[in-house]
C-alpha cells in the first residue's frame, strides 16, 4: 500500500437509489498514486460507489475530500475536471477517434489544435494513433475501449475511476488491454479505482483490493492478503478463477 | 384520363414558361414555410431538450400534450390563430391578420410540437450513460446540452424534414389566417384549392406538381446530408 497522502478521502458516504440504500460507507481513501480494485458480486454497489465518488449521482450524506479540500456541491464540476471516469461501454461520440479523445480537453477550454495534439499523444500511449481519423462508430470493441481510456487519460487526471471497463471484451483482448493499462497507470503515476468482476483487471493493475457487498466494504488489503484470507464465498470463488469474468 | 393528360401538359408549360403568378405563389410558399420551420426549430429544439432531460412534476403530462400536438389539425390552429389576431382578440393590436406573418405564426404553431416531439425522442434514444459520460468529462450544464444535441443531429434532421413537410402541405390554417389574397397571401396549397374549385384542373395540377417537387427537393437535400453523416 502506498504511504503517500490521500488524494481522495470519503467519510460517511450514503447513497440511495430508487428509495433503496445502495451505499453506506463509513470511511475510504486512496493515496495519490495508488491503484485500487473494487470487487464484489452483482448488486454489491460498485457502480453506485464510483458514480458517487465522481459526484454524478446525488448522495444522501457524507463528505468527499479531494487533495485535502472538501468537494461541495458548488465545486463538483471543478472536481470532475481533475478526475476522469471510464464506463463499461465506451460511450464514444459520433465523430472521429481524434475528436473523441480531444473532447475532454475542448470542454476544459483548450484550443482545437492544442486539444488535438494532446489527444494524439494519448492515442499513441494506447498504441492506437493509426485510428485517429477513423469514425468512432467503426471500431471493434477492444479499439473502442482503448479510445475511451485514451479520452480519459488525455485530460491528465489525478484520479481515474473505471467501472468494469473490460467486461464486454473477449479474454485475449482483456489480457492485452489490462497489461497496457497497468503499464500506463504506473508510468503516469495516476491514482485509480477500478470496479471489476475480473481477476485479470484486478490483479494485473492494482496494489490494493477492496471487497464490497451490500454497499459497504467488507474486506480490504493487498491482493495477496485478500486472496489468502477470503472473507466470503465470493472472494474464495474469485481466487479460483483464472481469468474468466465472474458473474 | 384526357383531363389529367391535358392538365399535365398545361402544367409543364406553366412551369417551364416561368409563369409570373405561379412563380410568385411558389416563392411565397417557400418563404412562409421556411420561416415557420426555422421558428419552430428555435422553439422546439430547446423545449424538446428541456423535456427530455429535466425532471419535474407533470413532465409526462406535458410530453403527452406535445405528442398530441404533433397531430394538430391545421384548421383548428387556423381558427385559434385567427381569434387571437382578430381585431378585438388578445393580439389584435398587431394588425397582422391576412398577412404572410400571420401564416408564419400559424404554421409555426403546427410545426413546433412536431419538432419538439422528435427532439424528445432523439435525446432519449441516446445511450443511457452518455449524459453521465459527458458530465464525467467535466462539461457544464450548457456544454452537456450542446454535446447531447450534437449527438442527436441526425435524428434532428428528421425533425426538420417532418416540420417542413407538415407546414408546406397544410392548407387549412393558411387559408384561414392568410385569406388567399392574390399577390399577398396566396400560396401553393391555397391556390390549388381555389383553382380546383374553379375547375381549372391544369393550373391546379401545375401547382400540385410544384408543391410535390418542393417537398421532395427539400427532403432530398436533408436526406443526402443525413445519409452522408450516418456511420455505415
């Protein structure tokens, strides 16, 4: 686990969706360059947790602090401009790959030429520079998810949240993409929280594993520690999987 | 059959000789219907985006009203716009009844629910998480709306086509608020009704052909743009 100061701190986070309590988290924090995987069965609250951390859904209570400052409702957009989020589906815009990756930069007020230049660097980072001029709707699943990741990294976020980013990809694509992502995350020293069902994503990319169930954390630690002392049947089953996505 | 053939021949003569009256009626039709379509886009797209994205009590009821409005009978619109613009009506002070402006107003009332309804459907058809993704990229509310409208641009072209198609072909409202005054408010549809009533089928056929060609031409242009943009 990293010893550096937390970039993200959460206290008493409570979220309800459709009248049902989905997140009730007394405490959670991530260090400045730490990579954390959140695992748990379907309905454990992983997606709501990430959406809550990104202030994309309303919370019932609790405090989120980023870089030592509390994120109030007024600061939410400024906060989101320091982080990035990747969803399960690539959610690309109906334009070229390059303009997709440049979008976050354009939103931040960068000039078109500068945004495109930085976007190209991010595409190269994910080894898809050759796709820059192609329509985003003509990509394979793996290519589209790479573009989605490149778009997230283009804004140079301090923290990146990923909600099962590889779940719709086949196994060989997942392995290669997870390796690339791990490398880029470590090189860029970006903090990351990745919600996953997948052992490959969890173990190749992260240094801390958080097990979530019924909206709260039931176990956390280094991946090896968690794997050796599974707190429940889900974690035990997770340990046994060899790369297949658990549902 | 002979009547139709004679009508077609005369119609083609009128069209190719660039008959002054026919040209005048055609240009006014285009001017009125294009203005009304533009006005309905200015009103209908923002309203449609608001209804698609906002959450407020009674939203479903308002959307139902918009959907009902998509099939507003032009004569009913014509009746109410006439009452509003009548000398002692709420907007009588404008003194625009029986002018092209009144026709633009009536046609705007017809086209706006069509544009609004298609805008709502277009925005709601976007992937469920796209709005969250845009906001996650740090977009402000205004930037979010702009990006979502941009992503709906192809279905929104259908709104333009439907709006224009709805007003260029309507006759009830135009005849009621415009009065079919020669040289002032006579448009293709009102002139066709009048010429048919007088038994001048050749002129009526000519006007109908022009009307069909205009509707086809505008829709063809928009379809070309739509299909060129569409990913294959």
